[in-house]
C-alpha cells in the first residue's frame, strides 16, 4: 500500500531535496523578482527630477540627526540617492523578509503540512535535508540579489544615474549576506522548535533590532559602543556603495551564519518530529 500524497505534492523520491525545494519556491521567486525589479524602476525613474534640482538643496536644512540617519547630505548624487532610497532600509529588509519567510518553512513547514514522513522515509539523513534546503534558500536569496543589482546597474544609466559596479556589488553582497544570516536564524529556530510562527517572529524582530542598533549608533554614544554587535552594521554600516567591500566585516556575518546553520543541524537531528 502506497503512502498518500500530501495536498497534491509529488512524492519526495522523484527529486532531490535541493531541486525540490527550489521547484516549490519557483513561483515565489518569480513574484519577488518582479516586485523588486519594479520597485527599482520606480526609484530610478524619480531620480531625474531630483538630480540637479535646486529644490533638492532643501535637504541641507534638515536637522543633523535626520541627515545622518538617512544619508541626506549626499542625496542628489547617484550613490547617495541609491544609498538612501534603496539600501538604507528597503532592499536589505525586502531580501531578509523573503529569506526569513522561506527559511521558517524549510523545517517546521514539513511538519505542519504532514510531509515530513514522506521526506524522511527516503534514504537521506536529517543533516542532508537541512543542508540541501539551506543551499536552495541561499541560491534563491542570491538570485534576488542578482535581480536587484542587474536592474539598478543596467537601467540606472537610462535615468542618468550611474554608480560603479564595484560599489553596487558591494551593497548587494552586504544586503544578501544580512538577509541570509537572519534566514538561517529562522531556520535554526524552526528546526529546533517546529514552529514557523516562532521562527518568523524571532528572526524578524532581531533583524529589525539589528538595523535600529546600527542606525542609532551615530546618534547616541550608548548605542555606538555596542554597534559592532549588529549584523546590519557589519554588513552595511560602512556605506558599501561608496567604500566597497569590507571582507573583515562580511567574514563576521559569514561566521554567524555558519554557527546558526550548525545549530539548525543539531536542533533538527535531536528533536522528535511531528509526523
């Protein structure tokens, strides 16, 4: 007697875990790709109305706190504009949100859907399941980062906005690294607890807290002393659009991601799964 299929999904034996994970998320990837590309086009289309516009100088009259927080002094230049409108908050958080939602479903979602028994009935270890699912997550997140960079880099000159590919790549790499780190946190929480809601809540809250700590660091000495604890500060706090890659900072984010992936492996292997 064959095992019943869960909600019309194909049995796991027909595909590897990595390929199946990407296949299941393909519609989400298409939708998010279109959304990110559209947002970039809208932002780029506004730039000609700001560049060389005398009214843009009004930003110089803003309070110092706001100008430092949102990088307004350099707003009318290409890197300054993208740094403010794209990489100050929106793009990194969009990538993080996508990755966290997917990661929270990688382990806990199988239990909620009742498909974990079909998956683990195959000759595949729990550790391999986690690693292949995480690899699919990483590929998907990198894909969205590539869409972000390609849209800004290729269409920017059409709207008289040009930034160097090196700086743009550095900003995208930092945004992707930040997103993948907190997605791995969501995976660790989901693998250890079996709860998608808890995984999403913890990872999202800490991602926002990381941003706030980095953003408030220049404004208050108390935050400045501990800003190094923020993964946002490590990945994006040095304005990579203008300063480029800082491998030391990205190495910190990479180490944290590896540690969280190890926690995911340990948590999923030790826990009694709901089947």
